[in-house]
C-alpha cells in the first residue's frame, strides 16, 4: 500500500512548527520508525513509540499510514529508491564512454551498499527472495543494470545474446555472495567486490582488471 498524499488534515503537535512541509514531517516519521525497528524490531515497536520519537500526534501517523505494516511497505520503497540512487551516483561518476568501469562500479557499489544496509533490508523485506519474478524492487535494480549492459553492447564493448539474462545472473551472484559473507561474519567488502567484479567481467568475455577504480 502506498503512502497517502492528500493535504494534511490533522493539526500539528504543539512542539512542532505548523508550517513544516508535509514531506519533511513524513520523512521524520519514517526516520523515527526506521530507528526503532532497527533497535528493537518491528513487532516490539508500537505506533505510540514511533509518534513519540517523531514528536507528532498519533493522528499524524494515521494521516499517512493505515497501519504499521503500511509504513513498512513505504520504508521498503524508500530503501529501494535510496539503493538505486547510490548506484546511479557512483556509475555517473565514471567516464561516460567507459562501460567496463561502469559495470565494475555498479557491482562494487552494490556489494558495499548491501553490506551497509542489510539489517534494514531484512526488516523492510522480511520475505524477500532475490529470484522472485514479481518483485518490483528487484526489477527496478535489474533494469538499471541491464541498461548499463545494453549501453556497453551498443558501444561494442561486449556481445550478449540476452543482456537481461546476464543482468539476472550478475544480480543473483552479487546478492548471493554478499549474503554468504554476511552469514560468515566476514567484513572485507573490497576483496568481495573485487572477486565478484572479476567473475562478472569474465562472464562478459572481458579480461578482468586487477583492481577496482576508486
């Protein structure tokens, strides 16, 4: 269920400026929930605790969300948006015509971003499976990677019969390998990213570079 977008109908808490923009109030509410979910879990967190931490009235919560689960869905959407934005920013910093650097950067940044945020990921996507066909968050990330692969193909960097399939293989490899590292308690993100990049470049038929840029 998506976040409600109608104008504010509830009076603001006396402790907050009435003129604070609705999007700022919403972000503060979601940030409060995120912090509580991370520290004590979703089930143990009450709506009363969320609004108290955000310093808003309980009516403000219900203006935006029907329930705590509704807020969890919105937090999941925000998580994916931020994940995608982090990848896009990193890839855009690469030279425009260096598609090998772009795909390498996408992979390395994916590994680091997932390691940085996996606890939140597991909270907002408790039943998430990386192979789910109908998962819109997964599909959005795949589309970003596929766009890079298709751009490199048009530039003549590699020849792929099915870029979408290769994107799925890279995505599954990145998240599967990172999950294994998390489970094992390892923390060498750079070594992991380097190994995955080298494997993926071989998949693309390229001579792996020795080190990641940056």
